[in-house]
C-alpha cells in the first residue's frame, strides 16, 4: 500500500517559506508557475528549458536570473562559480528521471552554503503508473518518474546527510540538510549508482522496503512552528511587517 502524502500542498509550503525566511541566494530548477518563487526576497535563480514569464515574477527580489536551458547546460556554464554563489535554498523539480535529479543535486550541493537546504520534489509516488521512465507514456495526471530512487540512494551513499520527508501534497517534499559542498562521494559512485538503480522499478525495489525508509513529518505543523529546520540552520528571518496606512 502506498504511503501517500496528504498534507499541506507543496506550493503553499514554498510560499510560506519564502515569506518566513530571507535567503541570500535561492535556486529553482523546473519552473511551472511564478507562485513557487514569487515571494522570494533574496537573490533568485530559475532554470527551465521551456521558461515563460507571466505577470510580475520579480517581486521584492534584489536580483532575478532566468536561464531558459536544461539544468545540465546551466551547471556546465559555471554561472554559480563565476558569481561565487553560495545557495541557501534550492528547489529541484526538473525532469523526473533519477539520474537527472541526482546530477542536479550533486551540482547544487557543490554550490551550497553548508547550512543550506536542498528540497527534492515528487519523490513520494502514490501509484506504480506514475513512476514510469517512458517519456512517451507519461500519465495524464501526476507523474513522478523514478526520482523516488533519490531517497534510498542518498541514505545509502550519503548517510551524513539529513533527510526530512514532509507529507506535502501531492507527492511529498524531501528536505536535505547537513550539506557538504566538498564531498566527492556521489561523483565517484555515480556510474555504480546508475548501474544499480538504472532499470530498477519500484516493484522490484519493493514498496514495503521503500515505505520503511522514512516517516512523514506533518507539513502544516512544520510551517506552524516557524520552519524549525531553517531556524536551526540560522537562516530564519521573517518578512518585515507592512507599514500601516497613514491616518488622513
């Protein structure tokens, strides 16, 4: 039986997070709607090969860098290194193939502040159909591909990382903290990981074995208590209160 994420919707989580926490630099891979980063108040980077801007996507940001290209091409361009960016928060929601998300994670961790957090989306499917790798047979509704594999991969190869799995609807949100930008473990093991997990289905891995890897944390409670993971990392800074209207 699938352990479905039925908590607060992930988009509401992201909106609340950006309103509650001021990040120096944040990154989003896989743009769908400006709502996911519209409230970001720090310097922001967005990467998507099919990016389209609608409405005011700038908001209160001091800088917004948009790249209409694949994440592989973006990271190969060394933009982050050129600007000496240290990412405080990254939201990875690109192509739903585990090797792509793994490469994105590897590149982002190298450019992250060790106190930062990387959020992985769609790692908690609620049907086998939605886990397909066949890009010609993507379900009409929800599709997670096989990025569920990032949970067992990171647990096995990077036990030094901390994984917090929120029940953010509809397909969970994995917050990865305890980052080590200097780690080379995944680089060295990348080929081995691809060989081991490449053709593996969730049925073959075992649904019960996958469910046993984690327990959901309540997203609404996490938000209500002030995003404690981020507070612990010293990143919490609420948005300033709006000034009251002057009395005529």
